[in-house]
C-alpha cells in the first residue's frame, strides 16, 4: 500500500478508538475525569470534563495525523525522511492510544476523579509503546538505500603544493536557539536577583521560581546546541559545540574514508539537534549545506555547517596523502 493510504487507514482507526472507546464506557466513568497526575505520584491533581477530554485527546491526534497525510508524498524521498515519517505516524498513534487507555482504565468505575489513582507502571509502559511502535514502523518503512549523491560519487579534492599545509575552520549559529538561550538566561538572572532581594513571594515571581529548573535545562541545552564549530587540522576533524567550542568531539582522519558536501533537511536525518539513525548520524542545527563524513566502518555523519565543500576537499586531500605516504 502507498504511504498516504496506510496513513488514512491507520489514522481513521486511531481516531475511531479515541472517540468510541470513552463513549462506550461513559456510564462507568466519572464526570469530570482525572486527567493529570503531578509530582505527588499516583494521586490525581487535575480533571477535565468528559466532553473536553474526548475532544482534546482526539485533536491531539487528528492535527499531526492530517499533517502527516499532507506530507505523505515526501515519505518516499530519502531513507531518513521515510524512517522519520513512518516513525512519527505509528509512534504518535501508539502514544495517544496508550495515554487514552491509561486514563480510561484508572477512571473506570471510580466514585470520583480524585479516586482515580495512577499506577506507577502506566507511564513507562506508554513510553515503551511509543518507542517500540515508532522504531518498528521506521525500520519496516525505511525502504532501499538512497542513491549516492554527486558529491559522494566524486568526492571533491583540494590542490596543495609540495609541503603546503592547510587548515579549514567553519562556524554556524542557530539564531532561534541563541535567542531562546538568552531568554532562559535572562529569566534565571532576574528570578535569582528577585529571590535574593526578598521579593520571591510576589505573585508571579513564585511561579517562575518554581519553574526555574526547566529554564536551567533550556539554558544548558541551548548553550550546547546554539552554535557549532568544525575544524580540519592536524590529521583530525574537531567538532566544537556551543559558543566556546566546548565540549568538543575529535574524529581522526584515519577513521574517515571520504567526505563530501550535501544539501540535507532535518526531516531527512531524523529531525533537529543530535540525531542518530542506524549507520546515519547527524548534527543538525539548520537545514541546508552539510559536511558528510563516511567512516571506514561503513557509517556516516552529517554536520550542518557552512563552506562544507571546501572542508570536504581538504579532508579528502589529507586522506589521499595518508594513503600515498
């Protein structure tokens, strides 16, 4: 079957279950239903009316499902895109079905929403279902390997004179991640200053203070991913993360078979950030020009960076020198 046909059948089935299952059990469910369990553990701390729960749960699935149907035509483009598309289609469906089943089961025959306690094993089981369904669908829908790109078929070379050495350095910054990181830093500084000055009890400040750990996580992740520096120097490729190039990953050229430049989109490598598909890892800060390294072991690494063709040319030249020396 074609991807769009599979998506329509699977999506309609998931939608039907999300709507018909709670309707079939309505006489055995409290109204409102327990729909949120906080840091207290199994005791519910939030509820939603029956109608709002059915509408919200269905919308959380229908919106991404319809988007996936619209983009089904791209599911046959590149292998990475196919893996991502199939994984999202079945992974998200499994997640919504698992969450809905968990919510209905704990509310079933409960005298009120406050009595709907959530067993500790429900959440990891739902997450496991997401991982298994998404991974299996991505693997089964991966299809044939991509045809080699022109750069992969004829890796570029850089001409160096006798005894001449060269160094290549390139750097990119994701402006959106940089802005988000600066916002998180500002919130942390202001909240900390207000807390130290004794006004943390003011309405609103206390709420932000409670969410401070989340802003710290955003700051740390943002600092590590907002910028990327790649160097080819002294028989190695050095990938530096963040505004200061730290931490850094070093790849000896002895492990690299060839390099080339290639235009890649996040959807073709599994998404934004540090992505890992079988034999096809990527560091994706923005779509567009990427430096692709093929390891002698058979795997490959794509790095979103400017001036990638010049970097690939130098890498291939240095590899050729190693072979002939």
